[in-house]
């Protein structure tokens, strides 16, 4: 859009709004951490879309799926390769690849770089936006080669390197796997055939599952302080949790001038000592031995929380404008489980030292396999997975005699 606005200012005028600096506009358009494009005040596109799709939707002011349906009604024989519109299930496959990588965090992007550099035609599918969890991290200070680097900046560098090699489809997640002669990878937008599949789907934030949470999610309840914290400048929030993430994010909020209180169900933190010292030094209040029983609010958003002291059973209410949850992660394994990929006792995908799962031609790497869950390990495992794919495509171990 910016390109068209620059090239044809007579036709298109565009305005980029930084939501952190313009909270009233963010409220008006209900914009959160995901990029949002509003055209002529009527048509909304959420997330980073592939360029062809974005332009097509902007031109017709219709979502691609609706457009595809209308085009097929007019011409049932049409092969919908128009503007990157993917194939619905049952139609011709949208493409054939040596490797499809699911997930564009550090593990998936590294696997893609290594796979293409091994001569394997690679596609990366990313359910959300490129970057994975690292884009939630304001500063990374333990990735070798960089004393300190912004999470977004680091991932932009890795993604730009990966884009030089292969296609990355943002906003297109892996929805289903079918195993046949080739592996069929099915998304809401397309069906791809691949010789192998690398799962680098990371982990998702755990929720509390208490009343009010689902209704107020995105309207006061959040799992990403680095994404949504700016909206609470000068306001009061709680941070729920007692691990490294909870304490890091509480410090981050305090630094943004947000009034933050930590709520923890135990009487001591699991987080590293230096973070505990940071919390004390920053004067962040801690409510010990308490869990959230209910999120209180209405259609305008969160107004408070009901807390329960887990030792005494006493209930209390606290007025807050926001509540951030940092209580752990669930590995994203739902789809591979459907084809029998084996998990370990903690629910992470089980792999051998070459990142092979129990299903031939399916590999996994990064946070989805557990371990120490760091960027450096995700990158290492991504490269190992891609090299194993190359080795196995050249010399398939599953066809050898036992
Ligand atoms: C707040 C915070 C701070 C951190 N700080 C550090 C740090 O300082 N240093 C450090 O080394 N590590 C840090 N980490 C950990 C680090 O971010 C992770 O270990 C790393 O991102 C794991 O990479 P990954 O590629 O395995 O998974 P992720 O980064 O989780 O990426 C997985 C990607 O897969 C996508 N996905 C999920 N399901 C699907 C699907 N079905 N189809 C397609 N795509 C899918 C997700 O949208 C996501 O983009 C931090 C994590 C957090 C949350």
C-alpha cells in the first residue's frame, strides 16, 4: 500500500499509525499488536498478508476467500492460482516442495535457510507473523554475536535472510497433515505436496481457564506485555506468574510507566535471582499465595480481578485496567498428534538426535520439542533438522532393510 501511495499519490493516500503513540486511534479501530489495515473506513485486513493477496483485497475491498467463491461461481473451471489465492481442499495442489516447514520462528527459519542451501525446494508456512516468540522480547542479550539486540530486529534479520532463499506464507498455518506417497500439507488457503515436513511450531501461552478470561481476552486480558503493555501507561495492571517471563515482563511494564503488581500462587518465585533482585529494586509490589478466581469487566473491558488466597481461602477484589498472564507454555502439537507423532511425558514432540520424529519424513525442532527453549538452541535444532531432511531424501533410511 505504501508503495502504491508513493507511486500513485493521485489514487491512494495512506497513513501509518503507531498505535503506542496514538492510543485513542488504537481504541477506535480495536488495534492490538497485530498490524491492521483499514481501507476507506470500511474494509479491514488483519495481520501481515502476502503482498499479492493484500493488493488484490485492497483493490476489490473483499476478502480473498469471498472473491475466490465469486470467481468460481462465474467460472467453475477456473484454477484459482490468481494472486496467490490458495487452493481449497480437493483442488489441484498449490505447489510441490521438497520440504514444507511449519512455523517461522528461529527454528523454522533456520531450517528453511539450511534446506534451500542444500538444494531443497522449501516453503515456510506461518500461522501468524514471522518471528515467533522472539518478537515478544524487547532485548535479547544471550544470542551469540550480539551483545544486545531487539527481538524484532533479530528476527527481521533472520527472516530477511530466509526470504532470499524461499517463500514464506504469513497468515497461513498448518491445519492438517495427510501421509501418503507424498506428505499432504493442508491449510485454510491451500494444499501442498512435500517430500518431508519440518514442525517448528513452538509453544503457545497457557491460560488460567477462569470465568471472564475468554470474554475479556484482548480487552484487558493479555499474554504479551511487550505487545500490549504500551496501552496501560499510567494505569494499573497485574502480572500473573512467578517465573522468568513474569518477572521480566513486570520489569518491562514498570519501565514503560505502567503501575504493575505481581500476583503469584506460591510464597517464592521460581525466576532467576537477578530478576528477583530487579523486582525488589524496582519496588514492584507482590501479592503472594494468590490465584485469580475471576476476571471482572463488561463489554468496555476489564475492570478488576477477584483473587483467592490459596492458603486461607480468603477472597478479595482488586481494581485493575489490565491483566497479563505469564504462567507457562503449551507446545503446539495438536496437528501432528492427529497423524500419530509421539510426544514425551511433558507433551513435547519426541525426536532423535537428528530431529526425526517417529513418523518417517516428519521432523521437529525448537520449542515444540522442549529442552532449554532458547533462540540459540532453536537455531541449532533447525539446522540439524534440515540437514537430516537432506540426508534422508538422498538416502531414505525407512526403505532400508532392518
Ligand atoms: C517473553 C520471552 C522472552 C524470551 N527471551 C529470550 C531470550 O532473551 N533469549 C533466548 O534465547 N530465548 C528467549 N525466549 C525464548 C525464545 O523466544 C524461544 O526459545 C524461541 O523463540 C523458540 O523458537 P521456535 O522457532 O522453536 O518457536 P517460536 O518462536 O514459538 O515460533 C513458532 C512459530 O510457529 C508458528 N506456528 C504455530 N502453530 C503453527 C501452525 N499450525 N502452522 C504454522 N505456524 C505455526 C507460531 O505462530 C510461531 O511464529 C524468550 C521467550 C519469551 C516468550
